[in-house]
């Protein structure tokens, strides 16, 4: 099972968030569980190749 980190917060009655690796692609849900399901859907779309020019965050090791 893969694990992905995500950032989330509550704004009023809605939960908002994004996958840490893909900060440009945010989603929301009326509950935390709905937000998690929406994040899973976004991950599937972003990794399927159906979304052009997907921007990601990576880590660079410097000496």
C-alpha cells in the first residue's frame, strides 16, 4: 500500500487540502473522509497521464 503525505485544514464547514507532492492541485470535502477520497481521486488522475503538464515538488540534495 502506498502512502502519500497531504496538507489539510478546515475553513468554515469545508475541509480543504492537497497532496504534498502536488501542491498546485487542491480539493475539498464536506468531511475529512470526503476530502481524503477526493485526494485519492486527484492522485489517480495526476499519475494516469491524462492531465498534461503536471507540476510536482521534489527534493534536491546539495553538497
